[in-house]
C-alpha cells in the first residue's frame, strides 16, 4: 500500500503535538512514592499530602507535613500501621490507607545521617 504526497491529513494528525523523548540523564524530577511503600530504615521527605485540610493540618502538627522528613521504623504485619519517626523525634503509628495519601521522596537512612554530619 502506498500513500501519495497529496493524501489529506486527518485532524488528529495535526492536533497531536510532537513528542520529545528525554534521555534518563536529562530527567531532573525526583522520583516519589507513597509513604505506604517505604521499607523499614528508609527516610523520606514529604512532598505532598493529598488529604482534606483538617487531616493534613493534624499531620503537619505532629511533624508529617510538606518538607518534613520521616523515617520508617517498622511495618506491622497483615496490612497494619506503619511506625514512623518524625524529624522532631516523635514516633507515630500511621494507618496504611492514610500513608498511601502521603507522597515522599525516599533515600536510605544512612544517607540522611551522613548529610546531617
């Protein structure tokens, strides 16, 4: 099958923007994940809390707000809560459903301690 140069273009051909593929080394946005996916010993910097204002305000008051660092200490069995330590030293058990609404940029706990020294 051949297509002639005079074949009309379809509207969707014109509406589609050209895609520029970025090489992995050019991507600068940090990878984020939900707090519920972090493993024990991992430190995460909170980048977003997708909850209503009252609940987000309570979390921020206990040290789990945008920009705060939290460390996962333990994960309870059978989908139970996640035991966290906040940057202020407080320890809290956070329900996994709640933790899924908190986006973090993760790093290993050892990396955080080196950076603080």
